[in-house]
C-alpha cells in the first residue's frame, strides 16, 4: 500500500493546500461521502474508514482516521467505492488495525510506518 500517515494538523494543512490548488480559493469543493464509509473495530481499537470524492470526480479517495484524529490517506484513488472499502479491509486484515493508529498526542513524524 502506498500511503502516508498524517496527524490531524497535518491533514488539515494538506487538505487546505489541495483545495487551494484546485482553484477553490474561498469556496471549499463539495465532498461526496460514500455510504460505505464506516467504523471498523478489531483488537479493541476502532478506526473510521472514510471513502469520498470531490464533486464531479470519478475516482474515490480512501482515508482511515484513528481515535486521536490521525489519518492515513492512500496515494492511489479507486474506481469504485467498494474497491476502496475492500482495500481498507485488506490492509486491516494483513497489518492489523493498530498499524493505522497514530500517536495519542498527534505528534507523528509524517512518515508511513
């Protein structure tokens, strides 16, 4: 999986840069959130699987947020919502849900583990 680990603050900064590069300046683009977005629990930990795309886009983005507000965002997008959900579940089965949980203080180094 190609992706990156982001603290809540780094996630906000990244999304702000994306919105600005899309020419949105003062208007944030509308996000379409998939109904397949859902919490997944394993081993006493819960993460929120978020599947979304910008309005008018064909591909879906995948992001997993932990209980501390840290996010893991996949570099690749997915042609369908279900493909994104399958990828998240495969990652959790292969690596464990804890691999998607960042530091409680939100002070990660921004590197994928």
